[in-house]
């Protein structure tokens, strides 16, 4: 998962920030987009850098760089400087995320230790988003917006100190092959076009000429990337990393699950703040059950069972449990109770996702040579980043279409302002594309159960050749 940030999308486009930096309404989205494009476009390159430099060194450098970029954003006096700081955060995050995951891969090879390590990693990754929302809401509500940047600095410094003092990466796992420059350029440009295309689709529509052009460019660039990788001697992404059925199943199922989860997170945030009238801090606390569910799923279910059952028997039921939580949200109304509906739905969602994600993260580097662990880990983050972009754009479009239909059918009956306001609030509920998210999670479960066929012992180490112990 990508590095946790305290600054939320609302925080980055706060009115006080736009006023202080002279950012126009038309440019305010670049606070989020600059990070997303740099992070999503450079993930594969970041994974290759981790393999080349060594994961510990790459992790340290990217932590320090992320902290420095945060400091730059905090002292920014112009919009361009702040946008540049966000892009730098994305760049260093693109190295940080795969370096962290690949460090776990090469350091923990014993089955039980690996299960515990990935369980903790999954719990922290999942819970970090809710903690970041709470902290970001507090900072934007009660302090200056610049603290949404400055708060990253102590976290980065503490993590860097801990890495320097504690982590010792095994020797001999670096990939010293020449850098595949054409592959870097093609993958970066292709992924940037893809992510930006979905960003444009959300704001400007799917039929927008620029949006269509970005999707076409992305398809051409990524196809050229695949052809290039099949021919060069030292590819950026060896195609066997993604064509092996178990890893391919992990990347696809994770990507689908993230589509559903991003859409849910966005819709629930909107529901709590607009329909329920929660302030950002209260919204963050409302998402706290996500942490409890993620911790329980990762550390108490998957970590205990991963050495006893096949991974697909955790991933499939995990995604189905999350689908059950999403199914509860289809009952959402303007007056729905938090404790009666939102709380159990969130617990089921994160319990299921925590149970599924932990073995998926471990399997992401299954059978990959140690020297390619970084780029294999980067594929996990890439599937999540692309899935997030698709989820935000696609489910927003579906919700907007449903909203338009609902307004057309009900607005004529609203003869007073309170009635019109009620219709507006109801459209925010009826416009939610929760049923599509349920179907997406069921599809993720089907892919995991169908494609992932390794046995319970297959995730205990990273090897040069896969061990097909099917169950």
C-alpha cells in the first residue's frame, strides 16, 4: 500500500490553503493529482531501484526524501511549489512502498515468522488510512493547513532511525543488471496516462476527447512496454512475474478489491460529512472500526491460519466477508443508525479485507527470485493504485447517473425548500453504487479461488523457481 498521509483530499484543497497560495478552483485538484501521477507512474521504477540499491538503503533514502518533500510543502508560498512538493512525495513514495514490502519478503523466510510479519504489515497498512483521516481532520480543523505536511516529518525521521538501527537486509539479493531505460520510460508514461485518464474521466466525463486520448495513449504505451520487456536482456519487469497464475491471481483480485474499497471509502466519507453533518475529525473517528477489523483479520485470523490452510481458502472467504459488509451498506438511508448499520458493515468489510490481503501480500512475491522482489512488490502497489483510480472514477460515474435519474423522478414532488433539501440528501444515498461494489468483491473472490492454487507451504520463502504444491 502507498505511504500513509495525514493530509486528506479535503485538507489539501482547504479554502485557507488556496487563499494563502493563490490556487484557483480549476487547479486545486492538482494537490491530489500530482501525488497520484508521480506515485502511480513510478512504482515499477521504484521497485527496480529497491532491487538495485538494496531494499534497506532504498527504504532509508525514500523515507528521508519523503520527509524533505513534506517540509517543502509545509513552507510553500506558491501553488506551484506545493504541487511540486506533492509530486516529490509521490516520487519517494513510489520507492518507499515496494521497498517496505520487499524487505519483508527477503528478511522473513520462515513460515511462522513470515505470517506474523505480514499480519502486522497488513494491520498497519489498513489501519493507517483511518488514523491518517483522524489526524488530518484534526490538523485541518484546529491547526494551520501546513501541519498536514509538517506532521509527516517526525514519522519519517523515527522510521528512518529505526530502520538504520534495527533492520539488517540479507546479503546477495541485489539486482545489479543494467537499468532498462526504455522500460522505465514506457511504463511510467503508460501508467501516468492511465491514472490521469481515470482522473479526467471522474471530473470531465468518459466521452471527453482528452480522456479518450489518454486511454488510447496508455494502451499503446503499455503494449509497447510489454513487447520491450519480452525482448530486452535485463527487463524492468520480467514478464514471468505477472504471468505466473498465482501472482497474476493476486494482482487481479487485489486490484478489483481496491476498486470496491476506494469507492466505499469515498462514498461513506461523503455520506458522513454531507448527509450526517460530521466534521472531519468526527468522520475520522467514525472510521475507527476499520482499524479493529483490519487488525483482527490480519493478525488473529490470517497470521494464525496461513501456515495451516491454502492461501485461497483465506483470500476467497475474506473477499466474500467484505462483500457481506458491503451488502449491508445497500440498506443505507438518510436516517440510518451508525451503530445499527455502519458499524457492523465496517467491521465486516475490514475483517474480510484484512483476512484476504495478508496472504495476498505474501503471495505477491511467490516464486520470484530475490533479486526481483522489489519489482514484484511494486506490482502489488501498482494494482492497488490503478484499482483506486478506476474505483473512484467508475463508481462515481455510476453514482452520478443514478443520482440524476433519482432527482428527475422525485424533484417535482418537492414543493418546499425542506422537501427539496430532503430530496437532495436522498439522492446522495440512492446514487451510491454499492451494489456494483458488492459484485466486484464477489468477482475478486472468484478470481482468488480459481487462479491461486498453491498449498499452505508455498508462502514460506522466496525462491528461484516456484514450488507447485497444489491443493
